[in-house]
C-alpha cells in the first residue's frame, strides 16, 4: 500500500518507495500512478514524476482543474522541491549552483554542457560524514529529465547506487539508488502547504552516520534562496 501523506479534494501527496516505476508498462507490475488510483478508487492526474530509483514526495491532482493549476505553478517555478542524495565521491565544490544545458547522450542518458541557452539549474549544499559519505541537499529550479543525477555526476559525485551515471559495478552493490524527494512547499488557494519526508529505505539513509546531516536539515527550506542567482 502506498503511504498517503496528505489528501484534500484537489490533490493528494504520497510517499513513493524506491524501485517502483512511476508509469505502468506492459509485462511489468503496476506503476505508482496506477497504484494510487486503485488505492483511492478515483482518477488521479500526475503533475510531476520521480525516476524509478527515487523515493519520496509526489503530488497527484485529483481533478482536471487542479492539474491545470499545478501545471501553471510548476511552469512558474512556484512549487519548491528539495531532495536528499548520497555519494561516495568527493565533489569538486561543496555548495553553490550547477547550471548548464542538458543534451541527450547514448542509451537514454543525458549530459551537462557549458551552454546556457536553456539551462538546467540546481542549487545545493553538502556535508561530509564520519563514514566518508557526502550527503547533498539539492533544490532544482528547473525540472529536466535526470537533472539531479546529471548535476551530481558533473560535480564528480555521482549518486550512490545510480546504475546509469555512477560506476556500474559499485552501483550494483548498493541496496538502492540514493536519491530521495525530501520536501515540498507551495501556495494553494491562499494557504501554504509544506511537507518534509524522512527517508525510510536504504542502509545509508538509515545509518548512524546520516543523523548529523538529517538533524542539520530538519528545516531544509532555510538553506536556499528563491529564484536564480548568477
């Protein structure tokens, strides 16, 4: 059963487990959207998505009108999303922005370029742990495919367990891909909605070493600015 975090007449927020496809495909088990629809016994309208390896907070609209409103909020960058990630590699910089155009690479992958005609933009901070992991708190301003996974690879710190962008042999040894949709915040009909969702799956996320960054990031929104910085 999918964990329901919040529900009203317009939308529902759920916690996606890692390893679950978002959309259903032939010859595979039902994806998240179908499972939520079956559980609620009513139509749901996806307004954003998470990769299969990513866990955490997802919004589904419950009416076509609400879906249109969310489409506008996302287009205007008025839905704040914050993610947790873990890497076993030291980044080229510990905090700041990752900006650049993303272009298609081979076999469904993407890569970051230095061009800025239509850039993916991600703000981040990070902490080292006693177990020599690097924990990242990431706030994407844009919503490009594989944006955060490509951003961390460009920093020299691919996400642990990411079998597409990290070393394939070491990634296969991990129990999951270590990317989690940690927090959401947006305005809806004059009210501010905000959630922080602690990760519940993954040895690294649940380890004692991770308690320091999680404690420091209990209110993740205070670490980021709104809008774009050059």
